[in-house]
């Protein structure tokens, strides 16, 4: 089977984290990818799939009819509706959903779900952490580069000025104890302006700081850093850093509301030797683990299964 000729539709609501997961898997299967961003009318946009019937007119965007996809890969609640509708109208469509769809797995050919979601089944492929679009590149590593990746407030974690101040104090202490380390701080889309201001004020004399202006150094830092510190709010950023195979320290933010899923994620990464708690160290240690490239692994499994099912 020539996978390069297969047409893939990448379906999300436009969220960057979802796009990264879908594109990460899609690129492992075929380069022939069409991105589709969807939205729904009320009340479908507020409800989990399974409560209401699915019609063509519930989608705010038009469904493309100039081509038929061979594979549809979706991520996110809204994209489930689109996947189920396309499964009805496109004969022999292979639909793949990333994350727990919150409906029966029988509506999909494959579901890709992280271990911390505790979602299992014969057609469910479980991953360590989140899929993403980053790839391992053999680049020279800067032995003195420490990159701190800063997230932001979300539904699970608080990240206010007190937390930003504590993070900065920890980085100042680590820098004092590790004078040879070059510190790079990279903020994200979710980092508030208040947190950015505190980081700039407290760390400007000891770190190079990227606050969203100019070219984003994130991908380069993932490839070249010897150590990482990542705030606990983002499973995606931690999973992406793990493609490096290099030490990742977690700066744990206070829970806004306790999440078993997120706790399971952090426990798994800690037990696999991928991450350690930054609060427990004053000097950086080197350790090794098998670098994480779940997009490549899952892509290979799906391609193998598609071939077996078409023999």
C-alpha cells in the first residue's frame, strides 16, 4: 500500500495543542494532509456527542466535497461530531480520534488515548503522554543550556503572581548554585502578561527571555538543551520536551481543582524516569531515559494494522 497517496483530513477546533497532536500523527502516515477547523451551532457546541442526532447543518463550516478523504484524524469534543458524520457519508473512511471521545469506541476505527485517560479497548492505542508534531533531530547539544518552559493558568492549575514569584526565586537560586548554566526562559500563549512582567523583572539579568516577540526559539531549544524545567500545567509541553531524551524537571503549580488524570500523567512520567521534581534539587543531575516519540510509534502501528486489514 502506498501511504503517500492516501488523503488525510486533520480535524480540530483550531486549538494549537489539538493541531499539534493530529498533525504529529498524520505526518507519520501520509504527507497528503488537509487541515479542517470546525465549529458547531448551539446546542451541539455545548453538549458531549451522543445526546443529539448529527446533521449536516449543525456545522458552521462547509464540508468539502471536492475530494474524499481516506483517513480522518480528529481531536477534541467538537471534532467527534464531524468524524461521525463523515463516517456516514464517505464509504470506507478510516476515522481515528485522539483522546477519549466520551462515547463508545465502536464509532471509530482507532482511538489514540493517553494512559492517564484510563480509556481502553480492542481498537484503542494507548500512549505515554500526548502526541505532538515535533521530531527528533540529531543536533549538537549545548551542555550548559537550561531551558525553562513556562505555561499558564488553566482549568486545573493556578498560575498567578505568587506562583511566578516563587518560580523566579527558584531559578535565581539554581543559577547561583550552577554558575556555568546558561538559562533560557520561554513563555507560551497561555502565559499571562502579569507573569511575563514578573519574569522579565526578576530574571532579565541572569536569563535570555522569549516573551512572544520575534522568532519562537522553542523547537530549537527542545533540540539543543541539556536540561529542562517545565511548569506542571501542560502535559503537551512536557511530552514534547521528552522527545529530547534529556532530563526534565517539573515545577509544580498549585492545583485549582484536583485532577486524577493530570496526577496520573505526572506519576507515570516520574516512574518512567522522564521527570523529577525541581523543588528537591539544588544542583542539576544528568540521567537517561528512552526518548519519547509516541507519534512515530502509533503511526507505525496504525499503518501496520491498515495493511493487515486490507490483505
